């Protein structure tokens, strides 16, 4: 398997695809999500091997994009504890800022009682990133009332900041999508932080049945899927003890 290029060089060699075309293609199929922690050099070799089957997301000449998410939780970390205790329904609330485009959204992701994951989002004033203005509060109340039977908690405040740089690939055939997050930093309000080692990447594949080309090449290289939620993992590393999978030694070793 070739490995002469950096990951960024391997992605730069792919044909481009725009955001609208990527969303239309990826929306065609129901997807299975799989996550991996992979060495950047190994991932570059995989992208080179599978490159003819993929295009790279490109917006205004950029192929990597800086994301910043601020997760909101109650003072007793109800959202985190519901995740650890595997309660249904449960949810995560965040605002997300895309630095290159200065677009901002408030988002809520709900795991329903029947195991379905439902995500709702609305545009958010970038100056309100990390907080809730009246429109965002109304959106959350209405969404959670519909999906869980109760409005959002009154006391919501920033609990975790996540920052990373993302590369996105789209399969030319079908709806497969691969995201790669680099330079991942998780930080708490008191400035405690943990950072993914700079030789590693977080990879997520979204495929019809969990058997895309990248999944196959990762398996051939001995990479097994991992269970990681950036929010749960970050809170478990920085704020609270987490006895479950987010405290796994293998994942902790990947962060400094």
C-alpha cells in the first residue's frame, strides 16, 4: 500500500465535490456510523488506495474546515449522566460554528425510546455561539417537547468546548461519507483540556451497511471500530468519572 503522501496531500489529489452535491448524494441512503482512531500516515495510505472511489468536499477552495462546538448542559450534567446511564430518551445540545464560512447553528440530537437518533438544527447568530438567544431557546423547547415530551431544562450553560479540523470524503457511487477529524481539542470551562495526539485522526464512516471501501481497508490494516462521543469522552476525561466505554484506556492513550 503506498504511503508517500501526507494525509492532506492524499486528500488534495482527489476530485472535488461541493456541499450541495455531497448532501444530495449522502441523503440517498440510510446509514450506519462507524468510528476509528487511526494513525495519520496509515490513513493517508488508505486514501491513496481508495482514492479513485472518492471525492473530497471543497468549499471556496478549502478542503479542511475548522469546527468549534460548545455543548450545553445543566449544572449537575444531566445530559452527560443520561448518556452514561443509557437513558431513553436522552439528548445533547450544542451550538456549532464553522469558522471558514462563519455559519453557526444550534443543534439538538435526541436518542429516542425506540433507539432512533433524531437531529434538529436551526441557524444561530454567530455572536450568540455558546449561548442561547430567545429564538434558540424556543427552538429547543419546541423540539424537545415534541421528541421527549418535555421542554429543555431552564438552567443550561456551556460545559465542554470541542475544536477540530475536518476533512470530508464522499463515495462517487452510493451515499457513503467519510469524515476525518484532526487536531481535536476538548476543553472545560475551567481551562482544563485534552488534545488528540498529533499523529492520530478520528475517522467516522457513514455507510449503508457498515461495509464501505474505507471500512474494508481499515479492517485489513487491523483497525477496529471504537465507541466514542466527543461530549461524553471530554466530560469523562475532564470533569467527571465515567466508568463506561468513554473511559477506556485505549482512547485515553490517544489523548494528551
